[in-house]
C-alpha cells in the first residue's frame, strides 16, 4: 500500500525558512517523480515543485522559483522541500504527491497524495 | 484565481445524480487529458478519474468522467452520504508546462 507521510509544517515569520519532508513507502521510490502541491486557505490546489525519480531534474512554479528547493534522498525514501524567504502568501497546506512515472510532465499525473502539512507564515 | 474553473458548490439528495463541471482552455483541457480528485474531510486527495474517463481500481462505477472541447464533467450517480467531499479537476497546461487545477467543488449530500 502506497503511503506518503508529510511533516515539518508550522508557524514561521515572514522572511523565514522551513523544510518539509515526505516519507514514502509501499513503492519503489526512486522509480517515480515526486511533487509538492499546496492549497492556500480558501483557494484551489496549486502545483509547487517536482523532481524526477533520480533527483537530477527539478521543476518549479514561478511563484516559488528562486526561493524553494526540492530534493530527495532515495536511500531514505524521503522527499524534501526547503522553503526560504517565506511570504504570507505561502501560507497553505502542503501535500506531497507521487507522479505516475519517472519524469515530470503531462503524461505523469498524480496518482497518490499524502495527508498534507500546514505552513503558516505570519508575524 | 485557479486556471481551471469549477463551481464552488454542488448538492444533491441520496440516490440522485449530480454533475460537476470544469472549464479550461485550449492549452490545458482542450489539448490534454482531465483528471479528477476527491478529498474527503481531513484526508488526503485520492485519484477518482484519470485520462478523462478512466477509473482506478477500487473506484465505484457510480463515478464517471467526460470531456468535450475545453470543458469536462464529473458525474456521480446514486449519490451517497459518503460522497460528501471536495472535488478537484486537473490538467496539464502546455503553455505553463505545469499541472493546473480547479478551485474545487464542495459537494453536499442533503
């Protein structure tokens, strides 16, 4: 059974940093791209970032480019996102999601999601 | 403002058939598949429909998807109380080179 367990959320001041983690199990982690998707209060889902199965290729939404860094440790079956220079508009529930295949793109939709971790950016 | 447009709410009584719409453009729904996700209260989203109208194993055939042009629909027949959830549509956007989503539709079973 595929399981994705997100953690690391919390309250952080504007301009601060936070690192989210997502522990994966139930599938061959290194064979699949992984993504972060967020939902701000009262808003819809927004794709944030993705990383290929081997970790070589990374992708970012314009809204977080230059501030967020996605990474993975395939030996620990864990996905990360380092979030720097956080803004109030980054406040959201962050979900990790498994992509269908090794790469990121239109053929590789999200087939499993984690339960989400809340990030609140406020002074 | 979400790239894909969904009604914020929908409702129906047990046993009824309800549909949820999702409107996009030629760069997303018009040129690629549509996906639907269900998020029950307090749980992670689950894949409900993939590639317009395909159901993953375990998803009841009460759920069906369709697409026409730049719009798509999710239909739920034989509505049950356990269907009360948020529903999201998604598609790949060729212009943005990114996955885009609808704002979500909250389904209430009266």
